[in-house]
C-alpha cells in the first residue's frame, strides 16, 4: 500500500525487517568491541563480512551503485561513506562512524554508530553524545499523526542548540524491500511540515552532525564525504517502525 509513494508495511513485514535489523545490531556490537588503536578499517570490513555471512544475511552496501565494501567506516572529519582501507589505521583519540546494512529474506536493515577509539577529547565525546541525543529525540517524534519534519526539527534543534551543525547534503530514508525508499528524512526542517506519519511506515533516521560548518565535499574516490572545514563529524542511525502503539526501534539490541 502506498501513501504519497511511501510503502506501508504490514505487521508481518515489520517482523521481517526486525530480523534484518537485529542482524545489523548484532554485527555492529561485534565491530564496536573491535575498535581500538592499531586496528585498520579494512580489518573491521573483514570481520563484518564474516559475521554477516555467518548469520545468513547479505551485506546490503556491497555492490550497491558500485560501492565495493560491506561497511562505510568514516574517521574524524569523514562524514559518511568512508571506504575501508588497510592503510587507514585507527589511532587513540579518533572517533569512527560505522554504517552498515544487510538484506535478509528480501528485507533490509540499516543502522550506524559513532564510537571513540580509546580515550578521546571531551569535545569529541560531546559531539558523539549530542548526535546520539538527536537520534533519541527524533525517534520520540516518530509517531502516528505527527509530520515528517517533526523528526527533522528535533534533530536540527538539538544539534544547533549544542553549537553544532547538521549535514544537509545527506538524509535518512524509508526502508523495506529496498534499501532506500520514500520518504527522504532530512536532518533539518520546520515542525508541522511534511507528510503525515502513518502506521506501517518504516524510516531509517540518521542524524549526521558536524562540530563546525555543515558544508561537505566528496573526495576523489567518489564516495567519501568529509567536512569542508576539517571539523569532526558524528553519525548515528536506527531503522524505526511507526505503529499505533508508538515507535519500534528495529535495529536496537
């Protein structure tokens, strides 16, 4: 069923989406535990693929529009779509955003986390904490009868209230039988605007927050997005189902 091109999911479909997202959550927990100084981002990629295959799922990003890896691993000023590399070795004090998705039995899961590598600076930790809080506040707005940009405004107001900026070049999205479905979910917007949220919508909500300016650029690899001013960036994401009883976070362990 479609409302303004948004595909509403049945309870049975939401359960299938929950299964895919639980695999994502489990693998992200494994990866978080392996983040440490001296670990290369390619090592995280290898672990990720093995853990995904072991659970009977297919990495969603690998081959998507030509992307060659299972993971997007973005370090420090990298915002999203950082490509794993043997030469990209994590250092004490870095922050690393890990974005990951799977397809299982025809349904997709997608989530992201940002974690410090060892001990990081208070300001970097504050950026991580605020970005996670942006996601939590956004999920509270994901309820029947609200408007789409109520979610967006929650993210923007939290980030900007803390002195940070939200990335405008990339957005969240619907998710289901496709990795990216309607609607787009911006991280900025006016409350009370956008489509009405309906029971059965499933949204991948993903605040991307920069310590400095919101502007980003794409590196020569064609994928890695970095902050224009070199400031740190953090990224969190959950796939969330909107039900008559409230939001269900499908990608939460």
